[in-house]
C-alpha cells in the first residue's frame, strides 16, 4: 500500500503542473499596518526554510500584488488571475496555497513561520519531496 502511494505521488510530481511553488499570501487592506511588516520581516529571516519548501511569499496591500520572497512569473500570474479569491480585512490575513492551487490554511493572526512549515511538512507532496531528497 505504501509503495503504491509512493508511486502515485512520484508520478504526480513528474507531471508538469503549470506551477512550481507553494505560496504564502499576506493580505491587508492598508499599507499602514505595522503587523504586516513584522510578518514579512519574520518570514524573510526564514528565507532558507521557505526556499527548501518551495514557498513563495507575496503581499496584497490595497489590492496591489507585490513579490517578497522567492517570486516566480507563474506564481505572480496565478495570483493576478485569482486575486479576487483572497479578501482583505482591517487585520492582516495570511493564506497558505498549495501546489494544487488550493488554500491549505488561512491564518487571521500574526503567524510564526514554524507554524506554516509544520502545515507544509504534513502535506503528502512535501513528504514525498522529503523522502526523495
């Protein structure tokens, strides 16, 4: 059973998906929110861990998408095409978007990078990546 699951996951990893990273999207309605800069600073301090997990970080502030860490053209296009799916509130909101383009988790408070890494590391595709490396 484990072998069959591993083969399935490997075959899914081999199929060109049209995107190449997971995404962290930090959204706030106004640039004048000190919480968002603290969140970005903390993520930047963990850039090696983000890269290891193929995480790209973007912000949407006042409706404008900006790349922050590990940007790619495919991610920016995906976010531009789907930015209406991600809503801003007075408080910041952080979305974790998986390789399959679905929202894996939504965080409404300041989040420690390790919390994000724990969620990502439990994902089947990430577990297959870790076994492969």
